[in-house]
């Protein structure tokens, strides 16, 4: 299987490098391949090929994000193997109630704590946070407990906190206010409006915009982008999800970031080159310093 099988066409390269600050390269669409080289229900894209194709359009660095113990361990191993990749480790908020029900949440959090301290190639604790869309009220206590412990882990290890927030804006900020924000934190796939953007920025957050900002029904995200200071803007794929227009509904990958960046530049009233440079510099600050680019 090749990149022409089921994947969108490659857009024009960006004029200067940017970072995809939230990607899931361990999803079956990339690397869950069987020993004979055939994908297990997804599109087979080896990590090398995914990184090379991203670099060809000037997406030269990636933050690989864990959502459970297996994915977090994979993120750490992959970041150790590739200079252009750093890891984020965490239990997704929808994992927390399942682990709590099995009596395994405390042990899982202890393992995330260990992984967070395993080296400089681990830059973040995330994605953690709150999700009231997929988890009902019966799972919220476990989500809150897990989120609070992730905040503490990030602060303990001086790592960036990466927050997943779905239908939980007020409670996310309440936890941040109560626990105290880490020095660096990112609202992954920002989903609020302009007022919520201001509230996050006032507390020190970087706001990361995904392909959703290009969706026709996402005027709230465009309004949020317009009020976000240029030095707080990040970009991500959340690949293989949230593919930007005009390929919405197809699998996403880091090589499609140029579509989102060009759209964002127009909405924010910036040149594409200026926005690229800002995103690259912002990501270094947000994730605790530069790391090697993939040339």
C-alpha cells in the first residue's frame, strides 16, 4: 500500500518549518501493521514514511501523544528513536473511568509518572483533561481525579500539560485554577469561543488549532483564533482525525498541516510565512525548548 491509496493529495510546501504539536502515529492508519506488511484494517504508513512526507512540506517536527499506557510507552520509544519526534504521555480522560472501574487507575497513573520522568525526549503530560461528551456523569469523578494527578505530574517533572477538553470548558478551568497552572500548558484541539480563548490565554495557555478551524460550521473557532495573540498560536493535526477542508472525512496526517496553516493565516490576517515562524517559535516555548528537525 502506498500514499496514493486512500490518502489526500499532498499540498504545496510551507515557506518555513512548523511543528505538528499533536499527532497519533501509533494509530492503525500508520503503524499497526502485521508481519507480512499488510495493514490491520487501516492504511499502512510506516513511521519513517509519515515523517519524511511531513518534512517534505516543511512540517519538520512532531509531538507524538499517548492516550493510554500502551500508547504512552510507544510514544516514549518512538521519540527516543527519532530526533524530530518528542513524546507526550498520559491517560485520556475517557480511559480514566474504565481503569477506575477495574481498580487500576492508581497503578496506571504511577506508570505515567515514571514515563514522564524518563528523559528529555518526553516533553509533555497529555492528553489529559475532561470529556463530558463520551463519558457520562458516573465517570466524572474518575476523570477529575485523573486530570488533577496529571497536572501534578506535569508540575513535578516540569513538563508541558496537554489538555483534552470536550464539552467541559468551565470545569477544565476550575481544575486549573484550583491546582495551579503549570508553567507551560496547551489546549489541544481548541474547541471554545473567543471568550474561552481569552480566559485560557489569561491563565498562560497556548491554544492549538486543528483542521476543525476550517470546517464550515466552526465560526466560533475562527473568532477564537482572531483574538488569540500570535505568540500563543499552535497548530496540530490530531491525526489521523480532524482532516481539514477540502479533505474532511478522509484520513489525516502531518503532511496536511499546510492546508490548516494557510487557512489560519488568512483568518488571522497574517502572511503564511509569518504565521509559520510564529508557530515554530511558539511550539519551542510551549514544549520546553527546541529539538532536532528532520531534514
